[in-house]
């Protein structure tokens, strides 16, 4: 990251003290400065950065934001330590007390003012009003149905005081304080929720785990919950540049927590990184979770659904991207039923909603099933089967191979693949696990980037599509010197501790288990399951790939995959049998 003035704050996490760096923030651009940038053609070159770095001048007032909608702008709210933050409160222009939807995130509470045209990728223009915070609830919709929406600039963002803490307990406690403040306001009925996706949802997970008494329910749409494993160091492989844009672009007049430097200084799991994990067991309110099969928030979203302790929780996993999924009318109307039930005590039959609904993907933009109903995830009827790899012929199958063989590739320039023929239709839904016997010739570590890809009968590449762009399939990561398994690991999900580095000794062959993000896809008879192994993240046309710039550690070594005989390298797949079968008739679920 570019050189910027830096200070250090002593912070203690679970008894362990750290000097946490904070870099000097950028105060954000005013509307006038943005107009000058537009005139020079600078905004259109990077509209997202321009949006994140916009900061309107402080202007406390109340005004009619739209017919029937009042905005209390730049309302000052005092946190428990005296720090003042600012929020825009949109509410119906009635005397009725209403529930409030909180939108808490780092990207500024009035982003539309910083753009020529307020738009979100994949969302048709004018779908979302200019009152909406990025990735959050739209007052233009919710206020019409008797809800207030609070767009909040957290500590250190925009005009809010204090230093900006990214996705840690300090930020979560501030969210708690804001919710309890809002519950006491004259316009509020005392019931609050949160809504937003991506970075906003990541904040919300942490706030919900603090258990604000007036948080009545929670919509967690697309958000990570373990920043080390899911963002900063996927599989133990550092990717600090992904977060660098947030540290660099967010509008902040004080200091921003330099998580990028912390990745470089602390590449192993410690109490600092644990502070950025969600305490799932603390979340007990009714929760509606969504996850996207093609998004890097996938792991955290599904982990959240599985691990929260709420007796009332629902999961919907889709092939859409986060922003269009947020604002599709059918999804908004469904979310409104959820909120009406738990924020307004309207008995509308929400409890009939299936606990799990999932898209089962097939090819391109075609799904085999859309929103198929299930009772749980992973599915109870899952049958885990092993597909053994055969390096000799670069294929594999359900039977193990007696002959030992090896596949060797240069991780800097090459990959290796195993094309496994599918002899009958098969649905793979859930968690895959890759068990490999590996050797690194010439170095003491291997960084693995595996993908599970679908090939047609002629071995042609068959991606899935999202917003018109191709996406490969299921993915995983592992730094092999981080191969130690955590106590939370299961047979289908090999979670790693990342607390120690175990160098690979030259000439030795080591067993490793690679965790995959969950997946759901069908392969038809005659197609191929391709296991692709690489030593780097290979970018494709998928637009999110540009953010994947991992700091790989392969040295000048060659990667060797051993198969056959005592080297039982395999891909374990979650095979989903039909819900019902009678003779030749097969029922897998509704379309």
C-alpha cells in the first residue's frame, strides 16, 4: 500500500496486546470537488472509488426527502465512550411509531450525491432511490410500508468522530449503542432490525452477536463472518490488496485501521484476527440469511446460518449476484413479510416459509431447480462419496487406483487437471473436500488454488453465468504449510487452525485436506467433473477476479501430486440422492 502517515494504538484482544496501526484517512470529496473531477474525466475512470470517497458537508436539518418521507439529516448520536457519530434517519411523515431498519457500513451514508447517476451493478437504473445507502435498505421502498431507515456513518466514517475500526468488536459495540439509542426515539416503536449485503452485512453480523436488547430480528444477506479465513488470508494465503481499496478509499477525516499492514505483520491466526470473527452462538433472534453460489461471501453466509443459535432461521442460496438479488421486487416483498412478522407482530404466515431454499445450478444461466425447498443445510440425505484421482491418465473414478503415479507442474506457469467421467446423472450439493498427497520439489511450501469445473461430453468448458459473466464452479484455497486442522473440522469441512507454519521438508510427501466453499450443481451422464489444480489464482472473465491478488509462496519449487496405491488422493463429493424414486421415476424436487 502507498506510504501514508501512521499512528499506533495499543489494543488488547482476549488478554493479548497489539500495537494496531492506523493510517491517516482521506477526508472525502465534497460535491464541488466531485464535479471538478468529473470535468477532468477522473470519476468515470473509477466510479466505485469515487462513491466510497464522497463525503457531504455536515448539515443537520429535517426536510421532506420525498412526498410522505421525512429525513432527519446528520443526527448526532453519542456512543458509550463519548464519541459522536452521525446518521440520516428516513421515516414516514406520520405520527405513528414505526420499526427501524439500520444500515451500518463504511461506504458513506449519501453515496448518490457523489455520482452522476446512482446505480448498482446488475440493477436497472432508477430501481433504487437516491436515498439509499450503498448495499443497504432503500428508504424509497421501506418508508412507504411503515418503516424508518437509519443510514449510519460509523465511527471515523465521513463526519463521524473517532478512528475507523474495521469489522471488529469496537465497531460492533457502537452498533449496539446506536440500536439502543434509536429504540428510545419518539418515532420508533422499540423494535429494530438491520439490512444490507456484503460489507454492510459483515458489520451487521458482528453487531447482532453483541445482542442489542431491541434487535427484534435480522436479515443477513451476503456477508462474511471470519475475516482471516474468508478475506485477508483465504486458506492461509494472504490477499491483503483486496482490503487495501477499503483502507485507501473510504472517506475518513481521522485515522483508518491498517488491516493490510496487520496481514503482513501477522500472517498467522491470533487474537487480533479472532476479534474479527463473528460470535455465532450469540445470535438468537429470528434471522433470514441469503448466500450466493458465485460470491466470495458464500462461506461466511452459510457458516452463519449453520452456527447461529436462533430457533427461527431461514436460508436462501441463489445463483444471482448480491446487488440485483437485494432489490428484485419478489425478494423485497418476501423480506417485508419477514419484517412485518417480527417488527410489527403481523401474523402473516411467515413461519410457513421453508427453512432452506436453494438453486441447483446446471449450465450457463440455466438452473436445474430454482429455490428447491429443503429442511437443513448441509442436506441430511447427503451421501459422501470419494472420487479417486489418477495422475497417470489425468482422470479418476469411484474405485481406487493400485498403481502409484504423480503429476508435476510449475506453479508459476502451469496447472494440472483430472477429468473424471460421469457415468450417470449426479447432483453435487454441499461441501466438497479435496484430500491430496503432495510434495514440493525445491521449496518448503505449496499454495494450492483448486477449482471444480464442469466439462461437456467433448470436454468443452461449461461455466455458470451471473449477470452475463461466466463463473467456473466450486473453489478452495490452502497454503500447505498451514495444513494443521482445527477442532471444528469435520469429515466434509476441513477447517484449518492457521496458528502455526509447518514447512514441507524436501523429498517428503504430505497429506493435506483442502476446504471448498459450498456448491450445488448437476452433472449429466457423459459429462466430466474436472479437478483443476494451480499454484496461483488464475483470473478469468469473471469480474470479481480482479480483486484476487494473493501473495503466493511457491518459491522456485515444482508441485507434485501423488496418486494411487498408498497415496489415496481423492475428491470427496456430497451426492444428493432423489427425494423419491420408484422404478424409473425420479423426483428430485420442484422446478
